[in-house]
């Protein structure tokens, strides 16, 4: 493996502390032992990063949905008020 999987400054926020600790322990193993588990570790680290990115995307989408719902509720209330005002005007004119 050419690149050691592990935390960089930007990746530390992407990986749980337990996984970061595991990476450090595996890095300290002798070469023979480390080579046996490096590929599995890389897959776990990549999978964790992917899941974290997906979670972030889902959280962003939910935040946008909440904001959109607030705008829709505001618009609905405004439309109801306009309707009620129009009905009153029609009734007063009759």
C-alpha cells in the first residue's frame, strides 16, 4: 500500500475516535503484522468516510426540507388570510 490510511487534520472530524485510535495502534505494529491488516483497515476507513459524507448530505437535505416547510406554512397562512379577507369583502358588499 502506498498511502497509509489514517487521520489527517481534516479527516479527524470525519472519523470516530475509536477508529483513529485503531489506526494509530495498527501503524505501530511490526511491518509483517501491519501488512496483514492494512487492506481491511483501509476499507473500514473508506467506508466510515463515505458514511460520514452521506450522513452530512442527509442532514443538509433535512435542514433544507425544514426551511422549505416553514416557507410553505407561511405561504399557506398568508393565502388563508387573503382568502378570509376576500370573503369578508364579498359579504360586506352583498
